[in-house]
């Protein structure tokens, strides 16, 4: 597998665009399209929130019932969540507008929204936006970037990634984009992520690969513990690489999964590191756990702890809060046996062993914690299972952004 | 039941004091004693965190194994958590020092600590402090206030409450104090709370009453989702009211439970409203739930949501976040059927019904949310079970306090 430039338009046959539709923001792109020249098999995972936004209900239906998907229309500014029947009818109208402009069936159009909950979409502007997008769309990498920019809300930077690998001597490409900064939490936590590939792969196997991978990628990040009503990951495979079909239990499937994992993990980490108000990506790696599930629970508990997140912001080696977060995770362990380390590009330091603090230097620890990517390494000394979770620090700006998000 | 002034010294035979021991702070009281002239039956609940501070381990042993308790020594500044065998030995030394000065058995002395995790106590200063406290202790209400002040950490005000009621024509008094501001979360979330009563009641019945009541009081508050290593509630009953013994399944027991509930709920709400950096007490009342447990889970989910807490701080009627928090709580419901209201002393307003926002006035909602005590009322329309949870808003100051707590 080789990392390459680009995002949703990296793979063959995918086009994209971003456009200004004036939904809520002024003077910025706020709608995007991702389009495939050939119909795609689809896989998707969606929010586990009981309160599901209209576009989530729409996309679940398309992913489950339609044999193929071909276009996604995305808007930022309004989430189309808690909008009742009227909100759902706007998904239908958006899809119909796209279907008409593109000459494809309405049931192959997916929709996604992000922004304020509870407001109705200005559907006329959405329909105008759809027409604009279908005219603008291109297969260039620049067009993919335009789309990635258009779907941002409180994100401070657009997020995309791409990779390529070979299947039977044929180059296959996979790429993705996402947005997400607030309302990010385990249980399909992305807000919105779109992955495109030209691989030839069945819907069943694509679904399996996605399902296996999200538990270690998107479901391992948290910005604020709030699982959104709109979380959506869509993966589209159009087969235009014309590789020999990827089959289960083959080295090619493993290669595909490695590339998918790279895309998903990269996008997930980008979201965590760009958490609302964040100044640092905060990673927690648990090793030596007795089970994989325990490793996941423990690592997520640490990155979700408000007190720990505030300490990371303060570059304060307040390791007691980490131990505290492990302790209330629900996993049983012996606090006297585990070991804690801080790690970053500035170095690595052991801070806790045999039930007490090591004789570490506060100055050195503070220096490690001042880096933009900080890792807490936890050795449970109970087995050989590992997991990694990603979050961010808790800052004044998180409060500022969220005390005044709607205005 | 009648509310009265005072705290831990309101009930007959209880003495208290606060003193400067120079543990971590300068020029403030940082140690307290609560002492009963007669041995007390004890009940206690403690943190569910796997990582338990040394004083928690000590007190669990005393509550479970000693027939009586007679004194509690409390210090602020250092939590004596994650301090290994050395930390536990300091509990023993503290208890021995108190036992010697008071002429009571060491196993009837309880200890409690709050503050930074991972540091060892300066045991010499603690021992000196114990001697000071035993000389200073008095049965006056003022002495109770001194104790309540001495146990504060990031609290902005001391917290105490008292009430009296009659059993067989005899006046019985109950009072309490607590501290707690950060690291407050369901599952025995108090940090430290001490309740004293002169009631004649058996240890078994006292334990039952406390156990039944904490699930609706201390376990229903959260400031930041971090369950502390030190959470402790101790209830001491010395029998000096000389009432006819309170027996199970009697009106007198119900009267006692009502008074205990008033004390516990008052202390719990004081902690939530004085959450680190808080400007408002944020209450969520769930009515019409199908089960009590669901009502509890739903109400706690709302008061724990960082996004909702930030919106309360901004006086922003961002009700979608409330619906979102209900939705990810794990309880199943139909979002189209439930109703949401905001309430405060400024009024009451319905904001959500039939799956969409009502036509409420943003200005009016904002005015309601600007009060120092704000309630979200959720009607689930599924049954007749209710629960109330208490938290606080999320502010810049929460971040400030916790990014720099140790320095």
C-alpha cells in the first residue's frame, strides 16, 4: 500500500464539487457532491443515537435496499435532525433534484447534512445548489478538495486522504474525506465521512470490511462524548480499477483492508486532532490488556475524561486523573501492577509504576505534553491485547464555540 | 420535618473544628474533625472506582468491621490516592494520633482526604493538625461551619444543611456537610460528605436507608463525568436524641428517610451548583418514563452532555443537544412522542413537541436560561416513572481551573 495525494476523487471515475448555496453561512461553500461515473456498491455505518436525523434514515434505506448508489449530496449549516416528516421529505426532494440533473435513479442518491439540529432546510436553495453542483463536478483532485472544504462546520481544516495498492497486478485506489469536530464520540462518531474506491468488490465483502474496521478507527475517537444524531460513514466502490474481484480470506482482501484501515484511521485521527477548540491530538494506547474489548474501553475512558483533557491542555502531567479514568471505566485491574508513560516526538517518560509515581522530571513531562500530538501509553500487564483511542485536549475555545454555536 | 440552621454539629453530642495544618495551602484551614461524644453506628458508601484512595480503603474497613465509629479526620489539599502502602500507613498513623488524643479506640477513627492524586501526605503536619483539632473541637454551629470551610478545595462556598423531626414525641436532628466541585460523577460522586444524626437507629437500618437514598441523590449529580478515587459518604448516628428506636416499615422510618433525603439532596445539589467554574445549577427532570432506571439514565445523560452544558452557559436554547443526549443514553424511545420544556424562576416554556420545535420565543427561552437555577423538563409519555439529575454549566473557568490545578 502506498499513500498518495487526494481524497474522494483519487479513485478512478469519481467526481466531486463544492458550491455556495447560502444555506446558513455567507460567502463560503456549503454544499458538496460526490459522484461516480459508474454505479457503486455501498457500505455504510450510522449513528447509534435513538434520535436519527432524516438523512441518516434516508441513507440507511438506500444502503440496505438499493443495489447501487451513485451520488451523495451533502450540506453544512443545518443538520436536518429533529425535523419530523417535513425534514424527511426534503431528503426525498434533494435526491429527486440530483437524480433529475444527473440522469440516475432517485434511489441511488444519498444525502448527508451537518450543522444545527431542529431547523428545517431551505429546500429551494438546496435544490438550486444541487443543480449548481452537478454542473461543477469534476474528476480532479482539486474538485475533491473543494468538496472537503464545503462540508466543514466548526472544523478548522479540511480533511482528506488517499492510498493505492495492487490487486493481481492492477492498481486500485481508495480515498476519503470527512468533517467533524464537535459531537464526536464512540459509536459511529464521525459526523460525516465518505470513502471512495475503484476496487472491484462485492457489497457483502465491502460491508464486512467496513464493519470490522470502524470499531478500531471511527469508533475509537471522542471529542466531547456526545454521539451525534447525524453520524454517517459511506463507502462507495465503483469497480472501475477493473482488478480481479477481491474475495474473502485472500491476501488481496487483507491488502484492501489495510488500505481501508489506513484511510479510516487517518480520517478519524484528523477529526480528533481538529476537535472543537483543540490544540493537541491526544492519543491513548493500551497494551497488555486481557481482552481486546477491555483495551478499547480503557483507552476510550482516558481520552473521554474531561479532567485529563484539561490537564493535557495545561501541559500538566496530572497522571492521577489518567489512573482515575482507567479506574472508573468498568474494567477490573490491579492499580499496583499497571504502568503509565507519556510519549511524544519530544521523548518518552515513565510516570507510574508499582502503585506510585516514578521519580520523573515534571519539566521533562511538561515538555512532552506541549507537543501537538501527545500519547499516553498504559501497560495493563494482564495479557497481550491492545487498543488505541484518539481525542483532543479541552480548551477555553471548546466552551466558547459551544456556548455560542447557533448565533 | 423542619429545616433548621447548622450542619454536622446540629445534632446532639457532635463536635467539630477546622484548623490550619499547612498541608498544601497557605493561610487557610485545611483539616477538620467531626467527633461524637458517644460512639455512633456507621453507614457509608464509597467510590466505585477500581482505583480507591487509601482513606477509602481504611473507611470501608472501619464501616464494615468496627461496631462503632466516633471521629472523622479530614484533610484538603492532597487526596492520598495512588500512594501505595506508604499512603495506607498514613491513614493508620492519622487514626492512631486521633485515638490517642481523644482517648478512643483507633478502629473507631475514620479518615478522609481530598486534593491532588499521587502525592504523599506530609504525615508530621497531619499528626500535628490532629492534636490541634482535638483541642479546638466544639459542639457549636460555628464549629460545624469551620469544619465545612476547612474541607473545601476548588469549592467556592462551604456546604452544610440540617433538619429536625420527631420520633415518638422526641426531637431528632440530622445535619451534614460536604465538599465537591470537580471529579463529580454518578456512582457515589460526592467527593466527601458527612452526615450526623442523634437518632437512635440500628446500623442495619441506617445502612439500608443510606443505600436506598444515594441512588436518587448523590448518584444523580455530575460535574464532569469523572468518578473520583476518593468519593465518600459517611453517616454517623449516636443515639443521643434518646428517641424510641426507629424500626423498619414504620412511619418513623419514613420520617427519618424523608429527613435523610432532604439532607442528601440538599448537599448533592449544592455540589452540582458549585461545580468547578459553574455559573448555574442545571437540573434535568424526566417524567413519564417507563421505568425508574430509564428515568435516571435519561436525566443523567442530559446533565452530563458537554454540548448541552456549554449551551446552558451561553443561555442558548439549543434543545437539539438535549434530544441528542437523550438519544444516545441507551434508552429506547420514540423521538416524535416526547416533549421538552425549559423552566426557571423566570417562567416555563415548551420547546419541542410532535417531533419538531414549538413556535417558542428565543428571547423568552434565553431569559429563562439566564437564571442561576435552570431546569429541563422531559416528558417521555411512556409511563409514570420520574427521576431528577443535577449538574452545572460548562464554562471557561472549568477549563482554567483544571488546566492548572496542581500549580
